[in-house]
C-alpha cells in the first residue's frame, strides 16, 4: 500500500478576471502557466513555454477548436495544442527545441466560489 499524497492548490485569480477565449499567464509554484477561460466558463491550464520556440508566450495564443477539443495556436510558429490534454495536434513541420517534447504539460484547475485554483503535483 502506498501513502496517499495530497495536491496543493494555488489561488491565481477570480474567474471574472479572465476574458473568455483569451489567455492569461500566472506563476504557480515557480512555473509559468497559461490559463484559458472557455465560453462555458471552464478554465484550462497549460505550460506557458512554447516547446517549438523556447519562448514563454502561449497565453498570447489564439484559442480555437478542432472538433470538440478546445485548442490554442502558438503565437510564434502556429503549432496547435489541445488545451485539455496538452497534445500537439499540428507541429507545422517543425521540431521542438532541444530538451523539449512536442506536447504541453497541463495542470488541474478548479473554480471554487469564483476563485480559480491551479493544482500542483499530487
């Protein structure tokens, strides 16, 4: 049997502070995170670091969709990522910079009483 671990949650902003279909950057446990509020008020969080350029810019990306998946297109080279899973859906013929995979890290998000909480590692 393994010991249960608990997740830490960081309050980053109020839901009303996030503009639907626009990104916002936050610092969570020393890491830059890009938050996206969708039209249905879900909030998704991915790494702010663009693995294809090495720049911290994903919160400035263009929100869209592929089928039922909410996506963000990087403002640098236009790679498209699934916001829920972090999966790179279109690498646009490029490879990630050294030391990075093509997919984004994601964080769990919870909205409690209008406050957006981002979960740390469990």
